[in-house]
C-alpha cells in the first residue's frame, strides 16, 4: 500500500517521537557532519558510473522509488564500533582455545600424547574424539566426524583442541601435543578419484532431447576449474558462555545459526533447546561459513561445556585457510555441436567435482552446476551428467554462486570457441542462442518467465559501444607489439531458490513497543549484504514510520528457530517476506482499532478510560485473514499507514468528512491498553516449487535474476599480466528495495568472480597442505585490479510477479559475470593467428603465458 | 596474541603480572646488566645515555607500556590490552591493511601522520611517536569527513576492512596529496594510496567513490588534535634517548641512542638478539612463530642512522631510512628506481620499512636487491672488535653467501648502503613479475643497466650489469653475460641476437625452483621474455638516439 514513506525519514518530520529520537541520536551517537552530502555515488570519480536509476531505455525514470539508505551499520562500521565475535571483551575466567590439526592427507591416528602440556603453566584441558558425544555431522550426509577418530582424511582435519589461560599458552600447548600417524594411500585429484572410483553419491543426470541429434560443427575439450578461497576478512570465530543449568550461549561467525546450534548440541549431548546460537554480524561469509562454521563452534562449545568456563576460539587466517574447504574444483568434458550460424544443436557434458574428504554441500553444488550449464542459452538437445568425487582435500563447500559459476563458465567458453571456429563475433553466437520467446524452456523443464535477456543483450551492446570497440581492438592487436586486447560480453541467468524445497522457508518476529518503535528479528544473518537494512526498509515502509525507528536484532535461535542458512541469495526473499507477513497481521488489527477509534469520542478512548475501567474494552471483530482478497472489498473504510500517522477514511463519508488521523505511536498505545497484541511471529514459505532430483525435471526456481557484462582486458605479451580496462554491467534486479546496496552487491560480486578467474591460485603440496594460505601468497583482487572504467546500471523491470514486491535477489548472480573477464582473455588469445585457447580457471599469468608461447619449451 | 611462544616467555608472562608495578627505570637497568656479561661495559652504557622508558601518545593520551607490552604487536595490544577492538587483525602479516593505524614520528623530516600496519609493528617501536587509531578519528560524537564519505558512498559492507580503509583515507586527506588536483587524477592518487588495503565485499568501486568525495575540513585535521605544540615538544625531548626494558628471564628491549652502545649490546648478548629495522619482515616471522628472539635491538634512536645523502656520483642511505623516503629522494635522480618502489608492497609498509632491512633480509626475491646490484651498491657494516669499532665495506655482490645468509657477522650491523647515481648515458630497466601486480612479492625480477658510448652511428656497451632475483638461492649478478656484453658494438638488429643468446645461456646456467609462485618453466620463459622486452625497449631508445 504505502510505497515511499520510508524515504521521508531523512528529511520529513514524521512524528515528535522520531524527532526526539533523532535529537537523542545526535547527542549520543555518531552522525554525519554534512547532512547534505551528495548521495550519488559517482560524483567525482572520473571513470566509473554506478547508476542508481536507469531503465532499459537509458532514461532516468523510475516510478516506484527505491531507497539508497546506507547499510544499517554504516556509522558504526566507519567508527570501528561494530562488534564482531572476537571484539567481545574477555571474561575473567575465560579460556583460549587452539586447534591441533592433521599434518597428513590420509592416515591412521596411532596416538595422541598431550603429556607435555601438563607441565605448562596455564594449560587447562584438551579434548579429542573421545570427548564428543555424537561425533558425526554433515549438512546433507552425516559423514563427517567433528573431531577425527582413528583416521584423518585431509591435511587440516581437526584432531584435538586445547584450552589455556592465554592464547600464547594455548598455542604453545597445541604445539606440544604429539600426534602419531601411519600414512595411508591418498587421493589428491579428480582424475585419481575417477580411476579409483571414489565417489560421493551416485551419478546425476539432467537431459532433454535426442541423443543422436548433431550439428555439422563441433567443439570438444576438457575444462579445468580450480577452487577459490572465500577470503572473508573475519576468520572463523567463536565465543561460548556456559550459562546456568547446562545452557550454552554460542556466539559464532556462522551463516547458519540453526545448524550451528544443532551441531553444538549433538556434540555436547544436549537437547537443541539447551543451546542458543547468536550471530550479530559476520565480517564476510560468501558461503564459507554456511556449513563449516558449525563444527568450529562445536570445538569451542565442547571445551566450554567440559570446563564450565567461557571459551574463545579464533582461527588465524593461515589456519582458517588450511582447515576450511573452498569452492569445489571441477573437471568438465564437453562436446558441443552447432550449425553454420552458431546455433547450438547439442551439448554433452560430463561434470566431475572434487568434494574433498567429506560430502559437505558438494552434491547440491553439483546439482546447481548442472542446472546452470545452459546459462542464458536455449540448447535443444542436452545431456549433462554430474559426479562428485571423494579426495583427501579439505571438504569443499558453498561459495557465492554455488555450482552456478562452473556451469556458466563452461557454456560461455563454448560460445567463444564456436565463434573462433566459424569466425563470427562471439556476441552473435550468444544472441543466436539466447533464451527468447518460443525458445524459453530450460533443460529441466522450467519456463524462463519474465525473460529480460534479449533486451539486456541489446541494450548493453549499444551502451558499451561494442561494435566500435571491437574494431578498435582488432586494430590494436594488429599494430601493437607488447600487449594484446580482448573483449567479451557474457550473460547470467541465475535461478533463485534453494533447489532443496524445504529450505525455502523463513520466519520473523516483529515486536512493536509502546512508544511506536519496532524490533524485528529473522533468520537472516547480516554479513555485509545489507539484508537488515532491506528488511528494515520494508517494515518501515509498511508501517509508515521512519526507518531509524526499526531496529534489526541479532540473529538468534532463541527468537527464530528452524531457520535456513543465509545463502542462495535468499536472505531478503524469505525473511523479508516473513517479516511482511507479520507486519500485515499487526496492521490488520491496528487498522480495525483505528476505524473504531475514528468513530469513538476521544474521552472514551482506552488512554482516557482503561485505568479506571470507566468504559467497556474495545473488542475487535474475529481475526481476518490478511491474505484474503475479498477483505478489502468488504471493508467499509480504508486505512493508510504513512508519515508516522495512521489515517482512516470511511467510504460512506469520504467526501463529507475529513479523514481521521492518529499518530502511529498513540495508536499502538491504545492497542496495548485494549489488550490487542502489537507483536507478531510469522512463518513464510515459497509456493510452487517442485524440482524432482531423480528425474532432473521440474520447477527448480521461483524466478531468475539476469544480467550481462562486457569486459575488456589488456594482456602483456611478455609476462601474461592482465589488466581489466573496462567493464560495463547491466543487471535486472526487478524492483530493488535499496538500489545502492544492490549495486554494492553487483560490484563486489563481480570483482570476486574476476579474482576467481584470474589471480586467485590455490597451490597444494603433495600432502594436501595449502601452500597459498595467506594474503601474501593467495591474491584476491587489490584496489588496483578494479576495472579502470567500471559502469554498473540496473534496468527497470516491474514485471517479476513471482517474488514479493517485484524484487529480485542479487547476492550471487553478478559473481558469474566475472566470467566475462576470463572469456575476454580467451578472446584476446584467439586474436593470434594460431587461435590460442584457454582451458583453465584461473587464468593466472603463467597459464596465459603458456597459452601464448607454446614454443617456449614447457616441460609439462 | 602472538608474542613469543617459548617456554621461557610463557613463564615470564606469568611472572610479569607480579612485577609490573616496579619502577621501570630501576628494573631495566638491572635487566640490562644481567644480559651483559662485561661489567664495565654495562656501567659505560648507563653512563653514556640516560635511559628512559618507552613513551608515546595514543589518540592524544600519554602511554608508558611495560616491557612485556613493548614486545607485543601494536594491533594485539590495542585490541586485547587497551580495550580498543576497532582496529582489526586479519592476516597478521601486513598484507591486508585491516590493522592500519596512523603514526607521526618526529624523527622524520616532515611530521605527518602516515598509515602503517599495526599487526607487524612492535609497541616498543612506538616510542616517541603520536599514534591515532580508529577510535580517535571521529570528533566527539561527530563523524569525520572520511567516515561520512565512506558511509554515504556505501564504502562499507561487512565492515571488517572498514576501519583500515578509514585510517588509510584519513592519512590520504592529511597528506594533502588530494589538494588542487583535477578529478580525473584523484582516482589514481586514491588507488595508489589504498594499495595496502584489501576488501572482499565491495569490489572497491564504492570506496574509490568515497575517496574522491571526501570533503576537507580543517576541524578534523589530526594534527590539530594529536600533534599540538605540547605533544610535539614532549615527543621531541624524548626521541633521541636510550630506552631499555626487560627482565632477566624474559625479553630485553634495547634501543640505544649511540651506535657504539648498540654494537656493544650485540657483542655481549648471548641469547638471540634481533636487530630491528622496522619489523615488516621480522614481524611476520614473529607472528607466525618462525622467529622467537629473546632480545630486540631497536636502532631508531640513533640519529646518525636516519641520514641519507646524495652526492654528484653516489647516493647514501642510512639504516633507518624508510623506503618511502628513498622513493622521495630518488624522484629526480633515478626514475627506474622510483618505478620499482611504486609497486613495492604498500604505502603502509613503505612508510616504515627500511631499504637496509630489505638488503639485510637477503631474500632471493627481495625487490631492491637486483637493482642495487646493477648500481654497484656497497654495504657498510660496523661491529666491535678488540674493544674498537670496526667498519667494513662489502660490495653487495659479495654480500650474499647463500639462501638468506650474508657476510654480516652476528656481532655486526649495517649502518648504511651506498650506490651509484645513473650516468647521463645510462640505460636501465627493472622488470618484476608477480601473481598480482600490486602488493605482491615477485615471482622473478631482473635489472639490466648499461652505460652507452656513442661514436658516430656506432654504439658501444660499457659497464653492463645484469642481476636476477627469484632464480636461485640469492639474487645475483650474471657475470658471464656481463663480460660478454662489455664493449659490444650494437645496432638495432644485433641487440636482438645478443639478448636472445643471453636468455638461452642464462637459462642453461640457472636452475630455478618450482614453487607456489610459479613453475621453473615459467621462470625460464620469463627470462626469455624479459630479454625480448629489453631488446624492444632498447631498440626504441637507440632509435631515439638516432642509431640505425
Ligand atoms: C605486506 C608486505 C609486503 C612486502 N612487499 C615486498 C615487496 O614488494 N618487495 C620486497 O622486496 N619486499 C617486500 N616485503 C618485505 C619487507 O617489507 C622488506 O624486506 C623491508 O624492506 C624490510 O625492512 P624492515 O625495516 O621492516 O626490516 P625488518 O623486518 O626490521 O628486518 C629485516 C631483517 O633485516 C635485519 N636488519 C634490519 N636492519 C638491520 C641493520 N641495520 N643491520 C643488520 N640487520 C638488519 C633484521 O634483523 C631482519 O633480519 C613486504 C613485506 C610485507 C609485510
Ligand atoms: S592484519 Fe592484515 S595487514 Fe595487519
Ligand atoms: S566491507 Fe567486507 S571486506 Fe570490505
């Protein structure tokens, strides 16, 4: 109903309360010095534009106004006042934990000897597998011990945990624990796993069409995709307080508090209700803390439970990188046939992934990879198989995009290869194959509704001057000795929803207090993506109160139980919808009350009478189902929540009497005095999902987020060094709740994707020890790597009926656009007469140099 | 958090709690004499220099840390001892910038606040400085222009990198580098200034926007707040004084104001002493448990070691001169050296890291070493021998004797380094390749310098110098090639043959390693390509000189 009051909070005088709040806030906390600071974010940086308002025709017009409020923690972030787990002050009797991990890839544990720790002043305790009550966990298959028992299956697997009075002593104690191993045969690559038939789960298939249909041309090959580290800045961190009567209060940097709660409880032999997991915020997650935060919390909780003292476990960056799993490496064998004009006839692809030692989320990741092999393109005959392999690496896990980037990298590479083979521009191949009317059913049988791809391709081609630049680049490559350039325009069509149906549910608790201020808590974890700000904006807009009256609470299993991980870009979709549902119920009651008050003389209002009981209590008619459509027609009044007021207009007197208006906070108080609840808890589930994992067919997703990106790279012929010169992105995010935060997700995800395909190189030794385990050797993009020119625009799309308020999820999809940097490198290489080809992600300098100078006598 | 993890230290940590209350002056004198065997020497040290305790300002407040605290890394100390968790620790190795704080050091020529990595900076090294952390940025309850810009431009998502960025940006604003420059250049200046800060969430675009949109407001200038007259005077009266702290059983902190005292200390200490440049190398080893010294010898209070001098033929750099100062000094003297330093580490590191530290560390991939080799650098060392100071001059190409080992004796330290200024007809190139171009250690680097003699259309090579890093246990000159090149008469065509031949012979001579930075093949390919690149650039140079 009300769509914009939230934007007024910054300048409109909504209520005295808000005003006094603001004054108070000014006195007490931090505020911007210059209230008129420009909120456009491209003001003075010469080369880049991230436009907040732009429709597909390039006009600046958006009817429904989205906000661009900063992140709800922005002022505490910039002041260093935001509290993360390790910022919690140390308790007097607190213990510090340190972990002891396997230094073998696969071995039998012969003995664990901690006798030397006992002589250490300040050493308190050690726990091993014997101390774990239920030593088994796993997000899909329960196949992983919390602490290794008898055997270790990867370098970095936790064998024991020590606790001491100080961190220094704990670390020293950890060094003194002697673990003897008897090495066993280990499997360190996908190839080895295939030859030994070491698999997790069976082979999965998704297919459609005629296996014998083939086109006249063919590209085949093998694509090797390496993993990538999440490199969240905050390494895994846990603090556990044992409270009275066996209750454990766990503060964890987890994307999935519910799972952390469950794993901790099972490890300690407690009921789930004996454990509270609280997450205030994460210093980045990116999927890395979706499943793997749980056992780390359990190490600390076990110690706290055993010693009955507060315990703290903070992993160093090096240990975090060595211990935790990464994006799954993939090897893909492909065979694609197509017609003279580049139209794909068939795609046959066999996907193998390296799960590492345990299943973790790898089977679900494989499934998403298979579901994204089509990406933006219609492929009539398609045969995808997927097999997860078991090796002796750390168990790989979710990473922004899940399996999506692997499937998309494959098909986007194929687009480039087709273009090389038939000597046409790769963009034409893409446009020839893209999903379009009549060619809009995916290989798993879902129609691509609200398909914006054709217009996205068309707009970006024009806006980035693709054709002119293509020509400039060819000229450059012909005339320059020291560098070559490449340009590539790729797309993303990312399915939104967990492919596992039951995860698509959320819940929210909304408490409105008697002064009209609001608290909201949901299952969503704030990790920088701005889910809190988005939900607060929705709530404030629905209630017509300023957004600073809405406080988002930490994520706690005490308030929101049985939640799903904050993952799959779903945070706002499921939790925001649940919050809206709760708000809807509260509003129904308040509206009814307001309608009654509008006809009641003020002297009779509860605030005047309830204390002495001088008037009968107001009773609301039986609860109305807020979702019923007839409701609105039946009501003889309408009610508007706006600008801190609740306004009632009776249909009968709409022209004769002025509308009735009451301050929101006053109405809330009247409700309380009438014993009407102004708090609500709601559960929400996404309807109409039905993907059958056995047949590989069905409605896997609620909708698709789409986008396109054009990247231009320049490569040094002598060293293989890559510069990303220019990137243009055009995204369809439906009707954003907060455009600025959405654009932040786009730039951040793109650069993260770009890092994965270029400089981020995981190098292991023979035992599976990650050698690049810190930022000195593992190179995520630096500010110097940000594209020299970086334009990000959103199109106007009000047509996404599937999701609430027409919004679209943004967290993961733009990461897949980073692949355009990689295909641009491929494009540059193919400009040589020898049509050099890339077969690997990441395209590090060395990989590129190898591709460019096959003549330089490489031994392997 | 990451202080020494030996048994003795741990015991000491325990013991410490009881002893903190002792007056430090007394304690440290006692400790020092305990650490020094020669009785007469210890008397002389205390006679020579009035020792004082470690003293500095933290967000305008005076601080006097204990000896145990002096041994802590600043970031740990702030977070765990001072209750100031705004400063974040991510990598503890200087590579991410989350721990950035600002320091102003009155020992330096210009008294500015510059960003440093507090995770690799010992509390003891803060002596005589003014330090500002994220907690000291906002003015009362009001956000600073930098904080404001970061907030409004959405420069922060998860917020973990944010305090570091705010500190670096504040340093940028204070440096006045952004004054009066066109908008188009601002972005470049900001980018260069923020090279030391990683962010995994934003993709940097919003941070650059914030950087370009900071308003300048003199009310927020840190200098007004944390470098007022009183603070400056107090600091200046403290900087060139000896400080010494420690315990018989624990670490000893010694920072004399005389070179002689430093040398005596080195000679007499039996336990493992580490000489501190600025701990950007040492701090990493220390944090990661790879170095556990019992005593630190800080050179920062010895005035003579802060000197640098440029003469018509030579440059001389003292042991305590930072890379950033070297970069400044080389601006109009040796532009290729400046280019090298531009992509060396980050502003945070360069603001403190010393050139001598890079040389003394002797890493085969130390970036300045190949360059200094082709500039005929000479290392000056001092030590005590038979009661007297003995100075040695060691040419840099004789300095390294193996992987991270040098001709420096355990009782010696390096006082300065000298190297040649380029002659008018000098042609020099430095090539570095790393996984990521910025803030990364090289996979391989190479420097080539030639003096060119022209006679008519003929051109002769004089004094060729070729040095390579990352291809063996030490960075080294390739004498065989230098000999071959000497007196060669070149044209544009013969340079191609010569470089090609050279690359082949070097690849036969050296056998590089394969490691996580690159395979041996890759390193060989790079040698070949570096020489092709050199040939191409040299041809252009010849062309510009009119050589056919
Ligand atoms: C994030 C990061 C990035 C880096 N990037 C680069 C890079 O790009 N290229 C590169 O080459 N290096 C790089 N380094 C390494 C380091 O910064 C340099 O080697 C620096 O020059 C060391 O100087 P320092 O003063 O900090 O030395 P310190 O760490 O204090 O000392 C280094 C060694 O030298 C010894 N030493 C110092 N001064 C003396 C003296 N006067 N006499 C005798 N011995 C002495 C010390 O005992 C120690 O063994 C980087 C380091 C970090 C942390
Ligand atoms: S913590 Fe990473 S640079 Fe200091
Ligand atoms: S905001 Fe998360 S790392 Fe920068």
